C-alpha cells in the first residue's frame, strides 16, 4: 500500500510537473547542476519568468538552489519524483487490467483475437 502521508507534497509535485517548461527544465538539469542563466538560455522568456518556474519546482522540492559567489546553481532533487512514481504505481494494476480488457474486447469485436482458443478454432 502506498503511504499518502504527504498529500500536499504530491499536490506540489504534480502541479510542478503539469507545465511543459518545468518538465523541460528538470530534463536540462538531470546530468549536472546549472546556473539560472544557463537554464534560461534556451527559452524565449525573461529571467524573471524562468525564476518563477524555478520557484514552483523548489516549492515541490524537485530542485535545490545554492548560491556560489554571484551565481545561483540549480540541481535536481529526485526524491519527490520517486514519491509521485510510487503513488502512480499503486494504480498501475488498475490501468493495466483495464487496458488488457479493452484489448480483449477490441480483438473480439474485430475477430483478431490472439488467444490460443481462437487460433485453434481458426485452424480447424
């Protein structure tokens, strides 16, 4: 059973991941930490706009910011992603069985079922 002791944290994580720019930022910092300027470079937006995205990611604890001299370095904190993955994983069996049933139904309707019973009937 998935422990849902931190629903507010999950809310922040899913809110942060709901935006494509924030997801792209996370992909950009997977391999190494970057400065805010380096993160902002590929986007057609101001540093202030990028900073707002970083605020949302930080509130969700998906990133950590550290001041080094005059720069602010940003690095990924993957732990909240594991929490979200675990939460989604709890529902995986539901989706998997639902998709399997849908596939069976569609195959039955189209007459292309791959079940051994159907194959044996076709061969006779």
